[in-house]
C-alpha cells in the first residue's frame, strides 16, 4: 500500500514507515502532523485517483527532526573591469518526518 501526497507543493510517494525530508514545518519534535492532500492511493485491491485530492484518505506522520539544513549554495556576482564582486550563501531549511499511518475511511 502506498500513496502520493502533496506536501509544500511537492509530490512524495510514501509508504508506512518511510522517512521524508520536506520543506520546513512549524512543528516541534515528536508532534503528529496530518496531511489530507493525497492525490493517489493504492492498496492490493484498488487504486483511487483524486481530482485533485482524495477526501477519504489521510496520511499521519510524526516530526523526527524539526530542523535539518541542506547543502550550502554559493551565489557569486562579478563584473569584469568594474571592481564589482558580491558573494552570498544560502542554506535551505528542511524538516524530517516519519510516516506512521495511511488511513482510508
């Protein structure tokens, strides 16, 4: 059994027990989060496709780490012969969640 869930405008194929790194959530460690933006659900007997979402399927997860930092990206602007140089860096913040249950009512 698996589902495709829209989390932060990105689609994730998930199963029970899977760990995901998603865009930063405003939850604390150990908090339970519910996602009702399921676009596809599949088990052994049936396949359900949402238009755009399925109202009878919800996904439950738990926040494992509320803050995970991504790799550093360096932005460097340069113009020759003009003595113009700008260096800037950025690290995206993510959250790590573990899927605990996929419920269909």
